[in-house]
C-alpha cells in the first residue's frame, strides 16, 4: 500500500465520500511538502511551506472536499493555491479548476508540481483571491483555503452558479468551516466544525 493510500485509510473514519478518499489515495502529498518536512508528509498535520504559509491538515482538506459534494462535471475555483495539493485533489474530482494565489513563488512552484504529476486540468493565476475570478464565473464550487474573517467574502459568493457551493474557514481567532449554497431562495450558510487557517490577505 502506498503512503497516500494509507493516509486515505486513516481518514476513512471521519470522511465518508469514497471519491474524496480515492483522490487522497491517488495524489501523493510529499511532492507538495518542502524537502525538510518530507518525513512528515503523510502525518495528519498541517506543515509549513514557503511565504509563511502552510499545507493544510489532510483531514481538513478531505472534509472541505467532502462538503463541496463535487461532481465530475463541476467548474471549481480554488482560492489560496498554496502548495497546490488542494488544487490537485480538486482536479481529480471535478472537470476543471481555476486556482488563484497572491504569492507568485507559491503559484509557480504549485504549477511545476502539478504538471510533474501529469495533472492538466488546472489553470493558475496570481492575484487577490478575495476578488475571485469573475471573468471565469460562475463556478459550481469554490474552495477557500484561508480564513476570511467574520463572513465568507460576498464577491466570492456572488460567483457561485445556481446550486453552487462554497466552503471557507470563517472567523478570526476561532474559526469554523462555513458552507454556502446558492439555492433558488438565495444563499444558505451552514456552520461546520472548528478549524485553524492562516488569514486570507486581500488588497484594500
């Protein structure tokens, strides 16, 4: 059994979506982790990467993927590329992923890592993730991998297609995942489990 497959098995008790578990098993985590942390790549912990950012805890990544209820035809926006691990998993679960990162260094490294894995349905952008990518909207799902303060950014929610889902860590000191769904009656938000993410920085 590969280390990625073993990681997926260890997450099985907390994650029920078999497609998500299969993606975790198929995408190696170690290429997304700095060399000095590679011996911990398959531990269920967040790890530091460049630019004072982190690669998120695998359990939290898997849960965010699960609550998005991704379909093979989905168009997905990934906010906060970071290492690229989240985008790589999204790419296995959806039709196409647009991922945006404010740090050019991280975006370039993620692009290189994902290309080396043979994943070709991810487009990379450098910019202010808070604003999303309105030129490519609407999206069926939006993944936000940084804490957004007291509410999900309205500009991102506005880029959801009908039936679209957005998941984001919401809060400052104490954060919870929040799922936003665009229904025929408007936006519906559901508060989920407690998490901890670095802040989503945006331009004024």
